[in-house]
C-alpha cells in the first residue's frame, strides 16, 4: 500500500457537504454493484461500508472507510483527514455500538469498540505499517485518532437455538443472545475488579474506571433489550392476548416485570452516558440486579408463552 494512500478520504467529514455526500454515495453504489470493488483512486484498496445509527436522530448512515485486518477483527480509524474533530460516524458508534459492516459481498453485525491506552498504541502501529497515510494524519493534528475494533457481535459463549422455524424458536434465539451478552458483560466486569484486587507491588494497577469494551457491550445489550421489550409490548403480547383472553394476569405480570427491568436499564444507561463508566461499583451492583431480574423474567416468559408459539411459523407466512 503506497505511503500517499489516504484510506479514509471517502468518508471522513463530521459534517459532510452535499458534494462529499454525493461522492460517498457514488462509492457506496459502486461498492455494492461490484461485490465490494471500487475503482478510481481507491482501486485495489481495502474498503468496507460501515452503517451506524445516528446518535441524535436515530437514522441509519452508511460510510465508506478504509480498513486494516488484525486477526479476526477489522480496524477502522477516525482520521477525518487529520482534522481537529472526530468524524460523525465515530460519535454515532459511541452512542449506539451495534453497527452493520459490508466487506466484499458479505454483510454482518458487529460491535464497535474504540481501543484504549497501550492497546490503542499497539493497534495504531499495526495500522500505520499497513497504511502509512494514517501516520501522516496523526502527525498533522493534536487529536488522538480513534482506532475502532469491529468485532463479532455475538458473545464468546453464544449458542443459538439452531434452526429457527417457529415464533417460539425466534423468541428463544433473542433470549439466548440477551443472556449471553449480559453474562459476558458481567464476566468482563468481574475480571476487571479481580485484577484491581490482585494487584501487588510496582507498576500501575488497573484504572478505577471501567473500559470502553465493557461500556460498548453493555450499551449494545441495553439497546437490544429495549428494542426487544418494545416489540413484545407493541406487537407480540397484544397478538397473543387477543387469542388467549384468560391470560390477563400473565400479561399484567409481564408488563410489571418490563417496567422493573426498564428502571434498572435506565440506571445502567445513566452510568454509561460518559466515555468512562461513572461509579464502577454502582455499575456492578446495577448489573447484578439486572441479571437477577432479567433471567427470572425470561424464565417465566418462556414457561408461559413458548408453548403458545410453538406452532406459529417463522418467518410469518404471507397471505
């Protein structure tokens, strides 16, 4: 890769002008029409399409970006051509860490995690070896260029329910994913506190705050949980209730449990508002409360509702 290559040129403007937006769209269209290949100044270079959700308006926004592989992960850099501000897509993924990535003809969901400290330095050095232009961007600004790791969105211990044929299977798939995400956030948080407690001797102990890895995964879990419960309250539960009016007490209980979980989720969201998690010990306490309430809620919902959904095909059969 030549030193003069500018990997982020198609995308890095925090407030894109109409001309930049038009150029970006032409790159996106060419990328999708040609299986991820783009000509012109980016011919032969590694490009991906990153779709983030707007931090304010909530609208999907797709950005072409240069990337560098690192093991099984992909790295993108918020270079903004060496400008003084982070690009808009970076602010979006801090607010909503679940992103969509297109590489070649493949599209997948990913968790976007900015690297921190020594790991950021290690990964940035790796990026510069592959794409030296990023070193020039860093040299031209006082801003530390973010290095974002795009990693698989599934928890390490994720095991889906297998083939999804019924609505019951689909509900179990979502529940299993939520349980796995929550379990992984708790494991990473516990490991952080254990490392702090075990520190002895010279050298710095782990920082008191919790890292972006934990923040981003927990934020993604909270957003997925909120969407899941809104879908249940708005569509699934009313549909079942119409056919099973004798389950009024069940849905009253599920509604109350949703409100309880939402209160805990709100407390977690408050602690996730900044780049560093505020009050790590309180965060750990709220996380334990979420785990107890949510797992009990999911267990009850599965016991009562899954038998009613076992014969409902998924995806729905269109009339």
